[in-house]
């Protein structure tokens, strides 16, 4: 299993519960107030914020996941996709990303 596959699995685990996912910002507190991804009170993350939380903003792992998601999401930005999608669509997208990461020859997930 590649590092990318493991890291996508970590992102899926973080965002699996709809209560741990958000729109319109990298992260939110339980109250719904926006905050930074690394805020000690952050309880919800978007696709990018979750990646930043898990891997750190300046890490190789973050950039690997970011570049993979960016390729998979297609013509829109990751943020736009996140902010205009429902949680079930985010999870389906991530599951498709996982399949694509495991089988690089397979077509784009989104």
C-alpha cells in the first residue's frame, strides 16, 4: 500500500462523520465558528483543512494529497467542490480517489 493510499484513508477516517466536515473555511469549532485548521478547538474540517490538520501545511504528504485531489476534482478548485457538495458526495469522491490511488491506470474519480 502506498503512502498516498494510506493518507487518503486517514482523510476519509477524519471526515467520515458528517459532524466532522464543514464548508466555507478550512475548519470550524463545534459552535460553527470558523477557525484555523490547527486551532485547538477545531472540530470540523473541509477537504483541504482536513489534509492540513493531518499532515501539516508544509509537508510532503500534504502536497501529495493536495495535488492528487486537485487532479481528481477536475475543472473546479478543491475548495469550490467542497463548498458546493453534500457530505455524502465528499465521501463518494474520497472513496473514488482511494480506488484511483490504488489503481493509477483507472480513470479520473470525479
